[in-house]
């Protein structure tokens, strides 16, 4: 299923203002969180995901109508799913250093990456975007498969592990995050705390655990990786078990982390950048790097990725920005800043606040194979969780 097919206007789809607070507010201090009013647990997945898809359709529709992204000879246009509070100061320093203004287009928390990638695909005959800074890898590789990326080999790229960069120079991975379980230590006795992503389906925690919408962002990347690593049928069984366990679906990973920290969830699946924020605020939470035991899958580490769009209007400026973002200074800044990301350049000397692939067992995954699995994963997740 292609992006535009997945984003088509569905029967009976209506667009309404999104209310993220609905997924983060408990009905009372002791009741597990619910994302919508008067919706049965069996339909919770479908309602939230269908609503997210409707929002995304509307966002793409507005993008096509606006036509407001004009080009200037001396700027660089970036489409980025990296949170603005982390990326905008870096863009400002790039402009200060080079004199090249950065025009950034950001996504939303609930439609991470998918909307931007769909826009790049739709604009392929007349690209507006110069650089795609994706906070994950799946949709970068899907753009590669469409032939929409152009190769660039900055000298700094050789400092990065081969597993996290394209051998053809079509994309470059840097500054990774881990997919982790964030546990509320007041709601989960220590002997009962989860150790694996499969504990999300444990009946002991029915209705008390959460994930972000699995069609978007790093949650989508994780789904594609599980389809590749476990095989398709075992991955489908896993997601069916989550649905049967009434797992709560929130608008984004940040909302999952906040729900755990606030006690509405016993634990949930999120990214380390969102988890660290709650840890460093002093909330009663603990990060668990899942599946570390013998025979375990290991913890999934997902890099940010950079790619230059084929036919982009500012290719030289795009190259300068990519080289700048791959610099040791930027990885150090992302590691030591609020997002607490993991430097992938082994020569970066940074104070790292989370576990890394060097300190915990990392999931072994072929990202190209995972990207190949996304159509099957997306169709299953859409049919299973947004069907009637």
C-alpha cells in the first residue's frame, strides 16, 4: 500500500480539531486512561488510528492548497520530523556560521514523518524540499526506493558505522534513540516490572499499558522492524495480542511518557528522548531496555537520517547543511541536550545519559528489509485497528 493510497479520503471520514489532551487525561485518579469518551476497549485502537489518518489527510490537503513555499536562491529548505525545540537552535547556528537561512517545515506529534514523506513524494516532479531530516529511518528508505534521493558523500560520513548509512551515499544515519519501556515505579512492584516488549500483552496489565499510534513515527518503524525480525505472522500475532490486552493508544511517544509519569499507565513503550525528560524531572519512572536476556530480541536503536532530495532547488546549500548536521559538534549537542540522543560517530566525545549499542544488547535488524515489510505491516495495522 503506497502512502497516497493509505492517505486517501476514506468513506465517512470527517475532519475535526485534534485534542491531544483526550489521550492524556484520566477519568479519575485510579482509572486507567482512555483516549475517547464512551468507546469500548475493543474499538479503541480503531477509533484513534482512524482519527489520526483523517487528520493526516487533511494536513496533506492543506499543503497542496497552500502553495506558499516559495524559493530563494540563498536558502535551504528542510522538511524535518525532529522536534523543533531540538532542531531550531541547530539551524540558527548553521545560518550564523554559513550565512545560509534555513526554512524548516515541521510535522506534528500525531503524524510523525508520514505527512512529510508523503509531501516529498507528491512533490517529486517539482521538489520544494532540499533536505529531509527524518527522526527515524523507515520512510527515508522508502523515499530511496522511489528514486527520490540523490547521493552525497561528505568526508565525515566515513566516521559512521556502515549499518547506519547508505553504501551509495543516499542517506546518512546519526544521533540514535532507543525504543524503551518507561515504567511507573509506584504502580509496578519491582519483581513484576516488565523486561520485554511482549510484556505489553501480559493480562496482568490489561488496559494499563500504552503505545503511540503504530502507523506513525518510530512506532511505525518498530512495527516494520518486527515484521522483518520476527516474520510477518509472528508480528501480526504480537499486535493482535496488544489489541486483546486493551493497550492504550496515545497520540505520540511524548504522551505515552507523560501518561506513565502521571500514573495513568503502569508502563508504556516510548523513545528515550521522551523518557529521559520524565526521568530528569524527578518523576517516579524508570527506563527499561527491553529484551536483554538470552535469546531476547535486544533493544531497537533508531537513527535520525539525512537525505538530499533529487532535483532539489538548492543542492549545494543542501550539501553544506548535511555535512554540518553530521559534524561531531551537532551529535555532541544532541547527546548532551534535552533529547539525550546517542552519538553514532565513535569519535564524538559526549556525556551520554542513556544506554548505547555498546552498553546493552541491540536488536539486529536489516533496515532495508524492514522498509520492504512496511506495506504489509501498514495494511495489517490499518485493517486490524481501523476497520469496521
